[in-house]
C-alpha cells in the first residue's frame, strides 16, 4: 500500500477530536485506501484491532441495508468495548445514514470516519444533524507528486514524467499499474460509467439517458471554456433536441455532486465580487475526457488548466476565474490571507508577451505565475514568475 502522507497528516490532526471526519471525492480516488492508512496509524498508537470497526456499504452483503439495520449493527459492534473507532465506507448507499451517525456520535464513545462519493455529504442533509461537528477532507485523484511516487519515477526526468501524467491522469488504480493507454482509458471509462449510472441516473431517476449523455459529452468537450445552461440548450436545439434550462442546471448540479466536474466561478477583480454567470467546469481527473474522446494534442491546453486547477484545490485554495475589466486571468486562488494569480499556457512564443499581458494589468503585490510546458521556462518577467508546469506542481509552497 503506497502512502499518501498529505492526507494522513491532515486527518491525524483530528484523531480523537470530537468531530466526524468526512472524506469525500469521486469514486476510485483512493478514499477507502486512505481509511486503511488511518487504521494503521491507530494501530501504531496502540489501539487494539477489536476497537476498530469497519463497514463497506457498497459491498453486496450490505446492499439494501436500512438505516435501522445499520444502527443496530453498529450499536452491537461497539457495545462493551470502550472507545471505538468507526470506519464507514461509501456511507451514502444507506438512506438515512445521517441520523445513524448523529445518534452514535451523541450517544456512544466513538470516533467516526466516513467516506462518500457524493457531495451531499457536505450539504443540507448532514448539516441538519451534524452542524459544526464535522470536518470535510476532500479527496482528489493523484497529484503529479503522488503519481511520481506511485510510478516509482522519482529519479526520472521531470519533463518525461509529466508528459506521462498528462496522458494517463491520476486515478490511483492507473498509478499503481502499468497499463497501456487504451487499457487505462477503458478502466477510467468503467469508473465514469459507474458514477453516471449509480450516482446520477438511478439516484435522480433520469428518464432520457441518451439526452443526459449528450449534455455530459458537451460539458466534457468544453472543459475550461466558458458556457452557460442557455448555450447548452441552444446547442441541443441545433441538433433538434429539446431540454429546459432548469434540467441543464440540475444535470450540472448532479455532476458536481458526484465529483465528475468542479465548477469554477468568475471573480470580478474590480468589484471584488463573485459573479453568478459564465462559470467554467473542470474534470475531477483529466483521464475522464480521454476515456470519452481519446487523447490528442489539441486537448493539451485545456488539460493543463485542469491539472493546475486541481492542484490549487488540493492545496486548499478557493479558485476562481479572474475578470479584470476586459482581461481574464485563468486562476485567482485565495487561501486565508493568501492570494496568487496563475496564467496557464502550453508554450510561450518567442518575442511575444501576450500570455503575460493579463497578469501585467494587475497592480497589487501578490505573486503572479505564468505556467507553461516549455522545458526551459524559468525566470522573472516584470514581477511574473515564469515556471515549467512540472516544477510548479512540485513546489512546496506558492
């Protein structure tokens, strides 16, 4: 089992703290494995295995379990054992799980860790029962740094390693294996299909699956581009298909809840306000696009953006598209009092500073980065740090 120390370090701070620990992310992003790592941490601290209780609610023997059955099972498991540690995997499979967790949390001597593949774990349902008493740890697919470790590429050329990461994406099952690209994309297609079918189509009882699939394809094709629900409706009209704006908004919401996509809102840098229109969407892993459309060089620019977006999210930044008058900044990333600006491009043409021009318009003193695949990218241009994307992803701090 290859360690993911950033998650272990984050979660370890909350061991035996009286809050529920929630790990949420797209299916097969490694949540279950992270739970196993936390169990190992508990054992290393002298906690007996009898007091570590695990349930995986996506396994066949627990299929169709009711919340009452879930409660009775866990109540019996913790009785007469002193303080127990509950690890509840893919908990969203049990309807009413929130009440069970709340009852156990309030009435028993337990430390609770749960995972789920649906962002409703963080929304109104759980807030009703656990308001202020839970911490969310988002789980993403492998970062470039983690991919290097998983693949054993630590002594390899960074440029070559990044090109491989760009082609394969970061699902851990790909990272620990040696699949060719076709097989890797087939596996990712299977993960995607499971999410679409189980977490969206069945859960929300989508009747016209073909029309839903066409909307999803449009979104995947336009990753990193600005579009609206109306633009999707108009596109479908051009194909003689009809769908309401409300339905498109629902589809986008459900795709976000299942962590297939992440919305990135626009931020008006002059008015200092978040705009409610013209969002962009990025994928939870770039390989999702390849699994649906194959890989070709025309995709690289948007996939570089996607990779940088996810890296900023992994590091705990709130990420926005910057609108500075008529100029657009790829990313404005904020974290507490910190702020950075990031522009992403495949390459910087010689004697052409257009890629830096938008950053030059910003008049504050926060750090500004121009991130590119150029292998020799390095240096400073009028306060803008020019950096190769592999080096940017491996930086300890921004």
